[in-house]
C-alpha cells in the first residue's frame, strides 16, 4: 500500500491507520465484520515527519510504526546532473508512444 503525503492525514485517519498497523485488521464502514489486512506500507511526504511530530500534528506512535526505513530524495534543483537523463528518457517514451523520433540536446 502506497500512501502519498502522509503528513497531511487527519488525526482521525492517523488513529485508524495505527489501529490497522497494530491489529492487522479493520472493519468496513457499515459492517460489523472485522477483516484481516496483510500488506506492506510505503509512505511519502514532502515534509519532515519528525518535525510534524514535534509540532503535534502527527502521532508519535504512528511515526514510530512507519519509520523503520527512510530515504530522502533531493529535488532536481539539488541534483541538476539528473535533469538531462530524465528528459532524454521521457522524450524517448513520448516518441515511442507517438511513433516519432524525438531528441533533446
């Protein structure tokens, strides 16, 4: 399960996610039957979750559950050497879809 912008989750949703992560089960809305949940979780955000925890906007216990491994990917502004290969790749894909030869440089 991929959750994008996890730092924007409401406190209620954070609580629900924590419960699923702890119990490995959930109950659908309108149902009384618990269902098992077996998944791997990948989260992304553009903010520091630790900073959100310190500011009181993100649950510390949920942060502890999801912060097993983290990777910070700097923006392209901090790695300009990656721009040209990315543009080449995207133009090649667009050219294949359009049936045309597209070049950059």
